[in-house]
């Protein structure tokens, strides 16, 4: 179903202020058109805001920061002593010293809380409308509330239960929260449409199955968040396998032969995606995932000399070494998930003149000296034939032209490890062709669920339930073998939980799964670059102090998480 969804400015004063969702494109109407709406228009206007804050939730400084920079996968030092200092919040996040006043924690919480509120408004309003789409939209709103609740449970250990906008929410935790989310997803499972009918940007049948599998896999953690061990029961693991099987056998998704196409500008139609944040440029999505890590002197678009990176986070040496250990004497770029070279200039430095249409930044994990479009005084240099001049990059934008954009393995909180060029960088999502600043008009949908994760979750459930290493190995190798656009990674010959954790790192790096994975696999209290804290209470984040203060008039209603 493809149609425009209107933001309706009614006398009630409801104003929806954000971007559109997937095929639900918002169009602001002038109040002078009147306040009498058809039920169809009203239904359309009510469902759009339920999805509208997803781009905000998945921004680089909200959910991404919490899920990645808090782990062994990503680190964001105080660059050059002048950039990304932000009062030390990224240093604290990586070292597990985050406090309840952290603005990224607050932004994530606020966007989730507002999305839940919008879902409740839709749930309470849609049953009163005679629109033929109202039942479907009601199911989607209820399912999205469950999804947002799963995120608050995973991040903060709490879920808010509320069915009436005029009554206070009930705060639940642990097993009660798991059962509530499960019941909501099961209730709407038969009511939402197949992915083929609505695409990956709407809550669809395969997405619900995938969320149920993810819930059952993490339920042992959610029930006992501070536990020294987690009870992965056969009943839970059977359900993981059951819902993964449903997706795999339904034919609603297909593994992509090209790994980086999953994160490309045209990925809205990539068959591997089950559920995603629609970022197509007509929806004015963000492009921060592509700009966040690369250098401020990397300009990926020939037509836009203002679109660059920002020297944000790099991968830790600890995470890079897992690739090295896996491949031994072979360069890890042998794995098509690690790196994709897009121009010969990067291996043939004499090839310095490039057609604008052929200029394309490399993808994956970027190491060593970087080459790209040379810019002087805000304009790109050109060869005598008019082609784009491409050469060795230095930190001209930082007034340090003598410092090469030469990414090093070293990255930490020391002076040397915090330089602009420290750390290998990640360009997993393709840089949007439409982004004139590098910070806007994203094209690539941000992945929430994809088919590879379904196979990996099924593999993990097989291992945890009965030690079925052969079955788990088959699932993992099937995913590896599917990447046939280039030479696929070699088949593995053994499988256990440690190898599966490593494999999930290779497959899903930079996809906002790492923190949840580390906790489930018992790795989150370990030591890595600049992180030595082993306090199990840091598995979840503090509830923002602003939320605690707002609830202070009801004693005991919202209690801060332990350890904060």
C-alpha cells in the first residue's frame, strides 16, 4: 500500500513535528482547509507519527552511541583536544561511567517515551474510526508500542504499561515486562501485513516474528539483568527457533549476495531487510551514519564540496584484533564484510584523475593512508582535462595539512590515541548521493532487523538449547556462503558460543546490536581499550534525571536504576 499520509492540524492542537515514515509521507495541511476530516484522513494522520521519530532514535548520538560506543567495538576520544569533547560524555560512555545527566541518554529516552505516547494516542483513537485501514493501523501502533517498550527494557530495564492517555502509566520490569511485550506482539501477529505488501519500513509479519525471536533470545537477560548467569531455557530457545523458522520458510526475505548493498543507498528494496528506518531522501532522512566516523577531509561526493566526515568514532584495536586472529597471516580484507574498494586509486596511487561519476568512497573498515578528492579554499581541484583530482589526503580542514589522513590502529584516550587520524574508521552505510552537507538527506534505510540475524539467532538458540554445534555451524556458513558478489568468506569448520559471538561481530558491526550481544554472551564486564569497569549494574543505563525529577511528585513511581 503506497499513499500519502497527512499530518492533520485540528482544533485539538495536535501537531506532529517530524519526518515521515516509510511509505507514509506526511503532508502538512493548512488549518484554513477546515476541521472536518474523513475517517480515512484521520486514520492516516494518526498512524504516521507512530513511526516518525525512528530517525531521531537511530541517530548517531542516540541509540547508536548507547549500543556501540559503550562496547569493545567503537570508541570516540577527545579528537585533538578540541573535537567531540562534549563534557566527556563519550569518554564516560565507553568506560561505563555514564551518569543520569548524559544528554544522549536523555535524548534516547525522550524519543522513545514520545514514540510510546504517540502509539497510545493511535491505539485509543483508531477504534473510533470507520476507515478500512483503521484495524491494520491499530495493529501496527500496538506492535510499535511493543517494539519501543522492548527498547526501553533493553536500555533502561523498565517498561511503561498504559492503554488510556488520561491515566498514569504502570512501571514494570523483569519477567512481567517480557510477558507484556510478548503478549502484545502475539496479539498483533495475525493482523499485520506481509512484508511484500508494505515494505521493510512498516511493521510487517516477518518483522513481528523477528522481534519475537529477539525477545525470547534476550528474555533470560531481561528477567535477571544483574545475574551472574542467565537461564536460557529450552522453552525460550524453542520459540526463537520457531519464529526464525517462520521467517526463513515464508520466503519474505532473501540473503543479499552483495554484503555492502544491504547498507547502500538503494537498500529500501534489498530483500534481506525485514524491518528498517526509512531514510530515503524524499523523507529528509539523516545521513549521520555515513559521516560520523570518516575524516573531515574525506569528501565523498564530487558534486558537493561541503559534504564531508567529522572524525568521530573508530573501532577499537581489541575489535580489529578479532579479525586478525580469525584470518591469521591473511589480511582480513579477504572477508567481503570487512572492506570494499571502489576505486583503483586506493591501490594504484598513480591513477589521480577521476570522472565525477566514477568517484566513490570505499566502504567497510578503512585503514592506513586515505586518498580522495583534494579541496582547496572550498573547491575541488581539477586535472587539466576537467576530471576530479584525487590524491593523498591531509588534515587541511583542521589546519594541519602536514598530518596525513592515515588511519592507525592505535586509538585510546591518550594524546597520541586521540589525534584526528587515530583509529581505523567505519564507512558501512553508503554516503548519500543527495546529501549536500553530509549530515542530511540520507538514502540508505537504517537496518533494524535483517535475515542474516534470523539465521544467527537460530544458530545461537540451537547451541544454547542442546549444544547443536552442527546445526549452528550450518546456519552460520549458509550466511557466509551467500555473499557471492565477491569471493565469500571461507566456511568455518567448528562452532561454539565464543565463535558465534565473534561471527556476530563480523556480520553486524556498527549495526547497534553489540551492547545487547555482549551482555547476553557474558562479555560486557570484560576489559578493553580504556574500559576496566566490571560492575554488572552498568548493563543498563541510568534513567535520565529529568525523568526522575518529573515523576518526583509521585513517591516511588520511577526509581533510579541501581548503581546510578
